C-alpha cells in the first residue's frame, strides 16, 4: 500500500488470493505466487492497472535484488 501498488481496500483480496490461490502452481510461497495474488486482486480497473503493475514489479524486483 505504501508503495502505491494497491489501496487498503485491496489488502483483504490480496490476502485471500495469497492464502487460497485459484491455481495449484501458486500454492508454493514464492514471489511469483505473491505477484499473482496482487494481480488477481487488482483486476478490474484498467485505468490503474498499468501503473500499479509497474509499481508491483519495482517492489518485487527490489526485494529480490534484481536491478
């Protein structure tokens, strides 16, 4: 939320997708499954999606040490 990836109203949706992934390949706890939880929760607002996705990539890349 602080990084501008999502609003506070998205946090319960992100947590739900994190805890109960729709696809078996996202059950393992990885950055990929975390990214999927965010992208699933953020679907719907096409005007905000590109900016929020860019911020999510920056945040996860920074955490993973990718420049």
